[in-house]
C-alpha cells in the first residue's frame, strides 16, 4: 500500500468524526507551557510560568515596554525620593468584574504579602518598604506597613532605606494589587473563578493540567494596543519532543528549543531566535572552615586553567551563549548606559604555568596533597556534560580529581544550604533591572551565599551602595565589590545563558524580557 | 462469603495503614528540603512556611496529625500548588487516568485474549511466529518510544491530509484518546498475549479437553466452553493488579501526550518533594490496588466454581 493510499484509508476511518475546529475563529495565539502554573495568587507566585501568565492577566503600578523599559501601568505618574514615593493612579482602570482599581487594592495586596500568615516566599521583595521585614517576622501587624492610600487614586509609600531601584520593583508580580472583598487566602488564584484580574487579558477557562484560555479584556484601559483576541494554551507538557511535534503540526505558535532538539530544528530549517535571559552561571566555592576550597591558591589554580570561551563552544553548545566574565552580566543597566561598559573588567586568560605555581602553593599550605573535590550539580543532561568537562579539565591540567555529586533539584538545594560540596555549579536570574539583583549575593547576610564567602571589604562596599539612591555612588561601589569578589576567586563565571526559540511565521512582535513576565505576548500581531 | 469479604477488607485496611506509615517515614527520612526554592529563604520566611505546613512540629506530632486527617479523608494542601487540596488534585485528575487506564486495559485484554488464543491454535505456524515477534517487541520496547513513533505518524498523516486526523497530543475528544490508549495498552496486551497463549497450550493437553473431544463436541464448543473459559483464569488474576498499574503507571504516556492525568502529578510531586501530594497519592493508589485485588478475588469465585471463597476463608 502506498503512503498516499494509507493516508486516504486513515482519512476514511476518521471521516465520521467532526473536524476539531470549525466556524469563524477569533484571532488566537496558541501556546504550550511546560508545567501547570502552581497557582495564580500574585502574593505567593514565584515561578516563571505563573509570572508570565500574571503579566498578561494583571497590571501593577508599572509594566515593561517593548524594549524592556518601564512604562506606566495602573500608575499614571510618580515621584520617588530617598525616603518616600507617591504614585498617582489612572482613572478608568477596572477589575474584571467592572469595579475600579483603587489605591486601597495595592495597600491590601502588599499587606497580604508581608503578613506572616500568607507565608509568601517572595515577601522579601517588599522589604524596601517601611516595617515590611518586621511585619513578616511577626513583630508588627501588617497595618504597620509603609504604604497608605489617602484617596482612591493616590498611593503613598515610606521606605525603610533608600531604594534606588524601587520603580523597577513595582512591575514585579509580588507588587500586584489584590482586592480585599474578593480575596480568600487559601483558594485565591486556584481556579479561573477564584481570580480577579485587571490586565490586558481575562482568564476565562482553566482546566487543571490540561488547558488555559485567556481572552482579551475589552475593559482594559489600554485595550487598543492588544491585537489578539485570545491566548489559548491547549497543551501542558514538559516533554520537549512533544512540544516540537506540536509545533511541526502547527498546533502551537511558539517553541522553546532545547539543546537535544537543536540539530533537528536546523535540519527542519526552523527560523530560530536567540534570547539572552539575563541569568549568569558560575562555579561557586565552599569557604567553610573544613573545606580545601577555602584556600585561595587552590581556587586560583582552578580558575587559571578554565577557558570560558572553550567551555561555551564545546560544552554549552547553544549558539549565541555569552562567555561569562563577571557576576553582573552584560545586559544590566548602569548610570547612563550598560553597567559592564561603564565599569569594564580586564579580560581573563588561562595560564597553565601560573596555575601550576598556585597549585604548588596550595599543596604546601594544605599539607602536601589535594584531596578529591566534590562537584555538586543537577541531574539534567546538560549538568552531566558540564561536570564531566570539568572533571577532565582539572584532572589533566592539575591532577586534581573531581567527584561528581548529581542530585535532584530539591536535594541539590538542601546540600548547597548545608554546605555539602566543594564546588557547586550555580546560576542566578535577576528580579529587577539593577546590578544589585546580583551584587549583594555574596554578602555575609545573604542566605543565597551558600558557599559562605566572607569579605569585609565586599560587605562594606555593598552596604555603601545600599545606603544611597545616588546612581554613580551605588554603581561604582557595586563595581568595586564585584572586583573584590573576582580577585578573591569567590566565584568563577562560566557563561550567560541564551534560550533558543522559534515561532510560526504568522506571529510577529513577541517581546522577551530579561526581568518581568517573559515572554510578553501583549505586543504581538497575527498575520492571518 | 460476607465474612470472607469483611475479613479481606479488614486486612486491606491494615495494609493501607502500613503503606501510609511507611510512606510518611520514608518521606521524612529522604534527604532534601520540601520547601526550599531556587532562591534561599530568609529565616522568617522559612518559619512562616514551616508553620503553614506544620513542619515546625516534631515528627511524632506530624504523624498523629497526618493519620487523624487521613481518617477524615483530608490529605492537606499541596506544597507546590499551595492553594489546591490534595483531594482536589485526586478528584480532578484520577478520572482522566482511570478513563485512559480502562480504555487501555480493555484494548489490552481483548487483544491479549484474542492474540493469545490465536497463537495457541496456530502454534508453530508463521502467524504464531509473527505475532510472537511483535509481542516480544512490545514487551521490550519502552512506551515512550512507541509514543514518539505514534506522534511522528500523526504529523505525517495530518500533513498529508491537510487537516487534523490524529491529534499529536492533548485530551478531550475520542480522537485524542486513540493514540495514548494504544500506546499505553500495548505492553500489557503483549504480556497478556503470552500469558493467554501458554495457558491455552497447557489446557489443550488436559484430560477434560480430550474427553470433550471424545464425546464428539464440535470444535467451537470445545474451544469456547472448555478451553477458553479455563485458560482465561490466569489472565483474570493479573487483571486486578494490572488495572491499578495501568491507571497509575501512565506517567510517561500522560507527559508525552499532554494528558491531565494523575500519574504526572505523582512523578512531579516526587521530584519536588511535595510531601502532602506524595503521601496522599501513595495512600490513594495503595488503597486502590488493595481494593482491586480483593475485587478480583471475589469475582474469581463467580467465574470458577471450583474456588470456594468461604472455604478458603475458613
């Protein structure tokens, strides 16, 4: 039987069944998500998928524009100084049930976030507000939070400390408003009917584990700029091959391409795009008392044999990936332009002779031998390739044995926190568009400093940057702190991540955001 | 009969209790931190979360609370979907897995009995060898390979026809169910085919078959009334656990075909150390398996009059 006949036979078998789609369709963007949004309560959401959906369903004081710049959202205008901020809210912004969005909704939303009963993981992002940390620690009532609404359209904020990047925070999902008369702590955001929205789209249907439908919100104050009627998410699967097959079958409009599918995508001549997602990846050393990686010369030797360029091309293997040179990546804004351009770093070179010299010094200081080092990492295929590369590199160049400890996500986190490693392959994605989202990572008071790196100079420089909102002072302090960290070999930057994706030709205008809800489909147009 | 059933149910409940306890202990002794996120938590935020999930109490207290809630049919709220009850997750997603499982098992058992009998009848012939070759293939090749192949076929068919004949993935219509059902049922079908075949071959040489033939019964009556009826017993025996396995073990198929079943939630829960979901689903699955095995034992008595349950009980 020829393939054509086989197809005809198959067609005959299914002739009795109605076609899957019929009638005049609204302009619909079809998407696939890798996992179900855990919830859509903005006070508690922490993951990328919930964040992406909330970015389409909700609007905060500000939001991100097409070029990643902050634009007005519910707030029309604002004034921010070192002590306080004031936002004027637009008239005409409505909730999905038709009631106006009021300043009191922000007050309630923010108080809910810092209320210990909410147990919000991201409560810390509101800590620039007066008393937020004390309230979250149970020492003050939520009503003591430094935010108030003198009238329906004015929001007044009092800061705990000057916060030079506060405006960027107002676009963060945790800063979204919640309406008190609708909010039920346990159920809010669990289903489409348990969610009240005020953004470009409304959530009209949510079948758990299966599909979501977002319809254009005709009441949105800026509805004219939205050119799609519906965003349909009919598939939820983490299987990259299924995603790929659905894209080929034209059932979805966009596709994230994993390294495993890269060759196939090239063979299928998919038009691929690269997006640097703003995350930076590095080796983090353990500085705890009993660990050999506490020794400067050992870390220096490891750093000197590592060639980030070779690593990016041979191990990461995703076109467009940037070589890691610093903790603060290339995209971050500085005083006027890019931080990295304003505060350049001297290029790092491999030097095997110098590495050997440092290794010898390390040996002397550590009593003659270097024990095998434990490399803690994830259980994914990329993590495996990476670990084996370093195992080979350190063994052949320095004679240092690397023991690979691959763990599932939660267990890796537990081991990182417990300090059960010598080197951990770690990464960091930004929360807001300011170098501080990276710069304070290795302070002694930051719980993300899992290697317990400790430098008084570094701490002092970060404290200095945190105590003012004067941009030049802040930026130069952070640049100096970063220099200290790199000179100490507190970390060895490896790469800045790039994500490869494709979309059907009928879609244009997908905006990718390094910070804020990503991808942003509110700017797209569909050509059919 | 009633006494037997009650006794079995009592033993079943005890089994479920042990499953619950073992899961609870295992959960609290595996390394890893259920509430850790990508970004480190400040102590006060951690405390708030621990309080919310009762993790701030000693393990013994947590155990008592867990058992008490379980008796009330309450498995708590999920850690990863913090505004959904575990009960809701079961309620929303078990029916999907069950439907898929029942469909797959129907295909598997009908196919298994059919092919098993067929191969036994034509033993050693080309048909037998061909079917058995595919049986070995279906037993050895993992389901995700078949799933991927099926998707490729669907893409080709859809592209060729210019319309959607077979959906590549998704759930909702009968058409969506076709490929996952076949892929999920294939392994079990192959297994049942082998079981049925050997069972049939064993019975062919029994005295009562020879007697039936000697009595001059027509071949089809010998086959249906004597051979098939007796040979099917081992198949029924494995059907109980198979129902449980197939309705719960569809994780791969559910992921590949983007089906909102319970299996996916279970595996995700294990990966993310979602204590409440793991414990809730394990107890639920455990109870389901125990119930199915008891049910099959009871059905057994009806099918095979030689098996007297009351006598067995005494």
